[in-house]
C-alpha cells in the first residue's frame, strides 16, 4: 500500500520546499521531488531504493519476513513489500544499473537475545535485492539499538539516529492524528 496522503506540518524536517511523511510498518512510499520519509525501527526493516539518474526513490517498512498465501496486510512482510517496491521503481522508468539500495533496521532486544526476527528480516531484504540485481550500497543493520531514520527521496540521502529506547510516541506522528486545536 503506497501513500502520500498523511502529511506532517509541524516537525523539524519540514519547510516550504518539501513534504514530510511518517512511514509505519506495512506501508510502501514512492515518489520524486522534495519529499522526506521518516520511520522508527526496532526489529523491522526499511529498504530505501534511489534512482541516481531519475532522482526518484522509494522506501518500504516491514516487520515480518515472509507472508503465506493466507496472510492479510501483506505489505508488512518483507518478501512482498520489497518486491512491490522494486517493481514500482522499474514501472516508473528506473533501470537496474541506476538503482542503489540502503537497508536499515533488524535490531534485537537486549532482554531477548535469542529472538531471530531482526536477522530473518535482514536476510529476506538482502536475498530479494540480490535476486533483483540491485546493489546494496549502505546498511545499518542488526545490533540491539532502535533507529529513527529520515530518507530524502530526491537526493537519496539517509540519516540514521540510533536510540537506546523506542517510546510509544516515536511510532506515530501525533501531528497527523490529533485535531487542530486552533
């Protein structure tokens, strides 16, 4: 599911020249122009694709590695959302040689070191990108810290902030959900 309808108007990354979007797990974003996408990650993954020729890009955010035929909300699965993101890039004029990929996320909780969900998410993303012939130019994966990311669709720049604790308020941009108080 791709969206551009939830716009943020009150945050540090917004100015008159760009739109800022918060990407929750289970969504895919694609666009061009001055757009910035933010996400908060624990064991989930974001795959950021950028076309250096067309200056367009996309990002997915998935929390589970593999969907089965009966699973609903399939964009929250890496094997589905990563393929959709790649297909969207190709359908929009991108070529293999122009696309670069960055992978972020896949942490595990310190209190549960045996949890393999982050590792499985990382493996799915890498395998699908490799099969599609898309080079991974950057990765900030694994470990036990959460991440807040900001991806610039026009430039392909990705900013990663490591955080010791992810708060509930990090997951949802309250500016998008609270009614205007004016």
